[in-house]
């Protein structure tokens, strides 16, 4: 009997716990849409404690970090926590062969040691407002997509002009639900962001590419920064006179960890999802676009690998680029696998069938929405060759850096034609930019990249999309890509900063003449022009049709499935996602636990390996079990997983417990669940977080940065609850 009651309550527990998980919710709508469910799942605070504009709330501790990641304020002196891979570019910029911070890590034991980072910023969201009415004013259903966009842009500009704000605030207006809704964000951006701490990459990126997108994970993926403000606590350009920012809110840190089933939420800036695509569109991603991009990146990585393994300087120069290319390369592979294994296309088809059933049963809907899906299918079929050509162009031209340099140099010709001050200004900009580019540039790497990727560009595409100039040179040089590469790199001035400076030191007229004659400049122009003539116009026209249809389809879904709670696709705006800590069943007979411990680091440890080596000091601490207050029953937790729905941009986002205390740092998703950007599946989609106690252990015991620990507010919520 007792056993029956137990299993009954267990069943009830499971039913209650398997609620939502899916969704990236707007913080200002939590109270209306999610609060009840969140509390049912275990939340112990109110929606207004998460987002409020009248009192301090958790949102006041969250920032967009450089526009590509999330970070959170964890002390009353503006200390920021984010991922190691989010701070990586900054860490790399402060590194050299003699002083390699990627390898050694970095810790500021005093504020004077903190390092300035040009261009890095942290943006707070002050408040969010629905401005749909203002932005869709004078927009009519009969407008073409172009007409609509110009009316929307006009309304946005008008509203930005009229909107009352302080002069240190900015306004951002973004479309949601494919343009069926518009929200306005009042933001405050700080631009003096200094590097405070980072573990060595052997801890911060332990397992590197082999473990990336994988569970079980043992990565201490964190780094620390500090926001500096002027004397009034407002944003200011870098200055030695700036002082640590005093936040409206900083997160308390829980030392209690989570157990299976516990509520958790992630608060941050997810970049982009496509959850409302049709079956036809999903199929295209799986069979055309992802495979094209994967094939190109495989080649690019092969090229970089060849150089980076042999040359220490190149390894540092290309570290961030390599990680970026590899990251999406691996993700897309997981995405394709996951879309297959979860029958995403079939799932979308049955969703569409029930959509059509409801539409057909209602004459008004039938009239306006009856042909939507059929039209979308036609539109996706039509765009296919152009989207493939776009992927080739977008993947290849940025990888061959000479192409980007040529684009910058060519822009001087355009500026020169305009007037002399445009030329002078542009020259300053280009020089400043190229100064940075060449710090992380090696012409022999780029030459190999040029040779390798242009071969793909020519052989994997229809002839109509290929640059005629490249075609002709190939014909002249017996189809040899290496001969063309030698010709271009042997004769261009654009692969060397010295030569570029020599050109730009001449009179503007002489410089422009030289630029116009450059072989790389001309080739870039031809590749660009052939894309701009043969791909862009059709692509844009068809994309406009698709955008219009997707907007209507989104509206139709909102109308037809009234009982459903919809969330808008991610668009780099602030969101809350919530779920429960839990493992998952990956495939037949394979199930994953939800926590990892330092024992797992030692299991993976391979001395001398570039991915799985760890510092001796970490091993010593492990052997002595010197974990301080951060261990559980003598074992040091490292990472855990939960069913929070996250995506790129959520890196560095805080993982919070039911009380809003910081328990971890989001940094990845599991391999089987990387298709969640297109088809979230609660049974296998898990986000990966580093346990905050591992972060603290590294700061406290490994780095011995007691100064940083002293700034934090550490709490024991579970003990407090037990006592009361
Ligand atoms: N996959 C994670 C994300 O999408 C982590 C990437 C950084 N790590 C790496 N090995 N490249 O950003
Ligand atoms: N690592 C990702 C990022 O940089 C987060 C993982 C994901 O895509 O979910 O934002």
C-alpha cells in the first residue's frame, strides 16, 4: 500500500514536472503567460521579481555582452561573469607567444591590474514596451513587402524621435512573431569593460572541439570582467578616472546546487531560432543549406588545422577564428542528425494537417489562410538554388580574408569618387581596421584557404553563379587553383600591411589608381558583382515573398491555435526560459545522468594532449580533495544539464534556482538536442551549465583570487528553508 502511494505520488510528480520546457519567453509577459506554470514547476519567487520597471528585479543584473553573449553582475562593484568562450577574443587580444593568457589564464588580484578591452560593451535593458500600434500605423495588407518595410522604417524613425529618454539611454525597436508584433527596448550601454579573470584554456575550454556540443561535459567555461562607469555611475568611454559600476542589482550565489527535478531558469539574450518553419523549409535546411555549409567549413578547418598544429604564433592568431568556424560546423551536423532522429519533417506535416483541418472548417480562415502552406511550399522551392548560392558566397568570402581586405580597399575608390573628405575619413577607418586584421593574419594560411575554398566555389555551384574572371583565369592556368593562388598572392599588394601603407601614403589619386589595378581587388569585385547580379536580386525578391507569407502564417497560427501559448522566435532580445534539472535518454540503452564531477576530468585527462591536458595544480587539488566549501560529500561538481530551451547568445547566461540565486552558467547544449532551434523536443533537448561551485573552486582554490571571492554574496537557500 505504502509502495502504491509512493509510486502514485511519483507518477503525479512526473506528470507535473513534464510541463513546459519549450519556449523563450518575454520577461515583461511572464506574469500574464507563464507565472502560474513556473510556480507549478517549482519557482518560489514572483514574475515581478524577475522583471519589473518599478523596483529592482533580476533583469537589472543581466547584460548583453558585446552583442554576442550574455553576462551577469555578481557583485556590488560591477563584477561580471560570462563564459570563457565569450571572453575569448579579449583574452586572445592580450596574449602573445611570450605572455600567453590563453594558456596561462589571467587573474587581477587588484583592480589596477584589470585589462582594458577596446570595443567591448555591456548593455542593460531598462524597460520594454509594446509599440505594435505605433510601428504598424499606416501599414496595409495590400502593400508589397518593400512598401511595408519603408512604412515600418518611417514609423520606427518617428517613434525614436518622439520617445522620451535620458541622453545616456538608447532605443531599440524589434519585430517579433515575424513582424506581427513590435517591442521597444530602452537600453543603457557601458563601454569600459575590463578583463578581471580567466582560467587557462585547459580548464576554461577543457575538451575543446571533441567535447563541444557534447554531454557529459567537464568544462570550466567562465571568465570575469568588470563594468566601469563615470563618477555618476553612467556610461563613459574608457578612462583611468572611471570607477567600478554600482549595479541596481547583483545576483546572489547559491552554494547548495540543484538536484534532479529542481526548477531552474536561464535569463539572457538568445540569438536566433526558427521554430515556426513549414515542413518544406525544414527539409531544405536538412538537405540543402546545412550540408553545403558543413562541407565548406570542413575544408576551411582542415586548412587552419594544418598550420595551427605546426606553428605556435599562428595557433594564437587563429584561435578565436578557428573556434568560431568549428562551433557552427559541428552544431549543424548535430542539427541535421537531430532533425532526422526526431522526425521533424513528419512532425511539422502533422501539425500542418491539423492547422488545415481547422482552417478548412472556418470559411473566413479558409478564405484568408487556405492557400498559405501551398504558397509557402512553392516559395521555398523557388528560393532553393539562390539560398544555396548565398550559403556558398557567405561561407567562402569571409574565410578568404584577402577578399575582405580587398572590399575595404575598394571602398576607398568609391569614397574618392564622392569627395576628398570622404576619402580622408574612409582612409583612417580602413587603416584602423586593417591594423587589427593583420594582427591575426598570415598570408600563407590565407593563400591555402583561397586555393582550397575557390575550388569548392567553382566546382560545387552552377556555372551561372561563378565569377567570369575566375573562370577565365582558370582556363588560362590549366584549371590549377594553386597556380591562381600563387598568381594572386604573388602580385597583390593587399596581403601585406606594409604594402597597403605604401599605397595609401601616396596622393589619393595615385592610391586609387594602384587600388584599381590590384589583382585581388579586381577578383573580389568580379566575385561580388557576379553574386550581386545573378543571385541577390532573385534571392531578395523571393525572400520578401517568404517573409510576407511567414508573417501571415504566424498570424494564422496565433488565430487558429488560440489554446496554445506561443513564444516569439529568438532575435537577440532578452528572454527567460525555464525547465527542470534532468538527464535524458539519448538512444537505445543509453541514458545520461544530469551531473558531472571532477572525477570525470581525471577520467578524460590525457597528459600532453591539446584538448584533454589539465594544469598540475588542478590535479594536486583533486588528489588532496582540497575543494574548500564547494564540494558535495567529498566530490567537486563540475557541470549539469536541464530542460531549459536555449540557443547561441545564451552563452554566459545565468542559470538561476527557484529563488533567483545563481547556481550555474549556461554554455552549451547536448548533441542530440542541437536541433532545438528548429524543432525543440522536450525528451532530449538539454542545456549544459557549469556549476557555479566549480567556478568558485577555480577562483578560490586554483587561482587563489580571494579578492574576487570577497566581493560575492554567497548563500545557502536550502539550509535557510530547512531552518524556517
Ligand atoms: N558550443 C558552444 C557555443 O555554441 C561553445 C562554443 C565554444 N567552444 C568551442 N570549443 N568552440 O557557443
Ligand atoms: N555556446 C553557445 C553560445 O555561445 C550556447 C549554446 C547554444 O547554442 O545553446 O551562445
